[in-house]
C-alpha cells in the first residue's frame, strides 16, 4: 500500500519555479505555512504516476500583505516582493512499487515536478512510515546501524557498509561533541562481523577501553619496553629503521639547509644499499638480491652504515705527488649527518625505531607483524583481533607523522602486491588526522612525506581494498586533497567558522543549507551525508558497547566535590622516564 496517499486538499501550496535540484513553492494559507520548518521533509507530486519526490525545506519567507503578487520567470522568486514562499531541495524519489517491492526510496531524481504540482508536508504517521522505509531498505544488504534519525527517533539510521569504506569517510566534530563515541560506535558495528578487519591509529591512547576478543591492542614500544624484552606477542610493536623508505630516511637524518645535503643524501643511500646487499648475501636470498632497492623492506646493520659514513667523512686519498695524500671527496662533508645519526640512535624515545627487539632483525618478522595487522579475525592464530588498535601515545610528536604514515604505507603496499583474489579489505581509522595529514606542510619534511602517502591511499585505496576514515576536530587543518576524496561525511557540532566552511564545501550544492546546523547540533548528534547514507539527515548516534577514555573532565564538579587524587611525583617521574607505564 502506498504511504504517500495525499489528497489535493492536503497540499501546502503549489510549485511556481523548478530547476534541476530544487523547487519553489507558493503557500497561500498562512496557517499551513506555519506548519513548515526548515530542514524538515516535504513531498512533491512527480510527473510520473506512482512516484513522489522527497525534498528538504531549505528556506521559508512570508510576504508583506500590502504588496501585490509579482512573478517574473526571469528573476529569482525570492528577490521579488512575492515572498510567501518555500524553497525545497530535492533529495530522492519514493516509488510506490518497484518490481515486487512496495515503497522503495532511491537517492535519484528520475523526474522533476511540473509547475503547479502540489507540495505536501511529511509529518505524523506518513513520516513514521517513510522513516521505516528508509530504515528497512536493503534489509539483506551491508547495513551499518549508526543510531536513529532525529526526525523520527523510532527509525534506525543505517549506512551502507560497502559504500562507507569504498568511498572513504570523514568524522569531524569539536572537542566534546561525541566524535570519539561515534568512532567507537563504528568500530563496534564492524567488530560484530566474523571477518572484521580494521586498524585504528590511536594517537592519545583513548581507545584502550574497547575490550573483547574482537579487539587487539598494540602499542608502539616506549622507553620502558626496551629493557624488558617485550615483543609482538606481548602487544608491543617496534617499527625498525629498515622499514623506512629513502625519503623518510633523508627527512630524518639530513638537514636540507646544509650545503652538503645532496652529498649526504646520496652517500647515505649508497651505504644503506650496500648494507642491505650484505645482509641478503649472508642469508642467501638470491631471489630478492636480484631486484631489491634502497626502499625494499630488508633488514640491514645500522652500525655498518654509520662506520661507512665515518670512514668517508675522514677519508684521505693519495695525492697527485708520490707520498702525499689529500682529503677524499666526502671528507668533512658528512659531519652533520653523522651527528644527527648518532643523536637519533641514542634517543631512547626512538628506541622502537633504532633499538628494536631482536626478533625484528629476522626476515620472517615482517611477515608475522604484517599478518597481525592486515589479517582478519579468523586469520589470526588465536582467532582474536579483527579490530587492531595501535597506541601511538608515547611516540614523540616531531616524528609522529612519519611513524603513522610508515604503517599506512606498509598496509597499502601489502594490499598493492597481493593478488586481487586474495585481498582481504581493511579500513584505516585515522584519529586526530590533522596531526599527521596536515593541510600545510614543508617540502621534504616528515609532514610532507606523510601527506603524500595518505593522498595516495585516498586516491587509489579503493582499488586495493584499503578504506580510509579521517577523524579530526579541526577539518580546516586536514589536507584538502584527502578530504576531497571522502564521499561520506559524519559531522558533529563544529563551532569554528573555518571548520564549518570546509564541511560545507564537502556537501552537495543542494544540501549546502545543512551546514547551518553544524554549530547547533546536540552532543552525540551528527549530520550524515554521502554515498553510504540513503537519506541525508540529522542522526543521533547510538551508544557503543565500550566508551573511549575521552570523557570531558567536569571542572566545576571536581573543584566543588572532588575527589582530589593528584600525584605530582608520579607525573614528574613519568615525564622524566618518557613513559606512563
């Protein structure tokens, strides 16, 4: 039975202007005009029988009673004295019947309304019935339940799980708006799938509270782990220096302002290549030896590289005259490179990089580590961990972009080199993305390298089964190229004008008015727009099973009632040890 069974007498008004994505409706009855609200839904008669168009009310104006009606087809009706008008942005079509299915909603506009067609308010039982249609669509398909629609809280708001990750997504919101809870809700829904596979880059250690066999918690090794022999089996992850590509090595060790920087980069590359070759020859890896490059993920002896650099920096070669010598080609030109090399190696905060666990220097370790990251839940030896949460909280901020992008590049490269029929898709959740995918980055810096990697994933990841979910409280500070590839937006409350402007640019032109809601959304409420959402709408996000450790501190309550459990001595000790454990 059709749910849009309106009689002509129920019409709010008639259409006086039509373009490709919106219409203007004249409402003569003031009482009926009062029933209409901005951002509510309206129904319009289609030119095809058995179809109705659905739209969002974008603007309402009331005319002055002493001004005559004037309508000129060459002018915008809203610029004329006749302004007892409603602008409706069209968002889809409801078909009374599609094959054997009744009441099917589609995000397409197969027709546009005719002039003088009726417009109706969507409210009461009809609204409830329509929201049920939206909620029940593709009941056997890839449904991800995010929460409930604000328009009708009895109707569940579903996202298409395939389209959400195939076409990437962005989750944004100011501090305290519910962004972390929304992320936890998405992970909760993914975790329920038997072959779930997602990785969350947890920058501040907020998601350690997500428990259960579905979650595997890993953390980048901190200074306290270096002497305790903890490895991958203990949930401690090292990122050994030999995983770094050439550009990353250069950005880490070479000062680009040094006049000898080109020589330093060239020599370092040559020494690393020689050390990798020696490792492969010693291990009889002839198949790799024939085609490896400086970027190949092959272990090498960093001490031998340093010794070669010192030798070249102090090298003396025979002079033109017998019995004399002269400075070598690189004599004295590598001193700053060597100093930076030694300083980085001695920094215990970078122990996960330069003092890796013994197992990390074995060729088989990379297979084990990579399988832990990209394998689905049933692929793991213990049958756990479809969702991998990687804690970066002890990684120094100056190299955080390099380390996060190192893992992202590793995951992308594995997917790229995996045969199509053997790929298992993985979604990357990039928490606090503005810290390592910045809009502004210096050329050849660690930020620039990180941005380049994530731009490539955003552009090409879909082909290799790598999805991207960008999470940030400052979308204005996130790289625009990456954001432009995110075709799904989950926007919580945003109060900053620059951030609002970025999200408005991501919205379709016909839904640009949705951006006006960004500063007034309630905590836990989101605007959801994109390929994964059947109905662009306001959604109240449901509570996840496990809440992240990101709750806002109640200042006034704590000041008034306590408890006061401050432990300054422990805080200073953790600071000095560079470890919270």
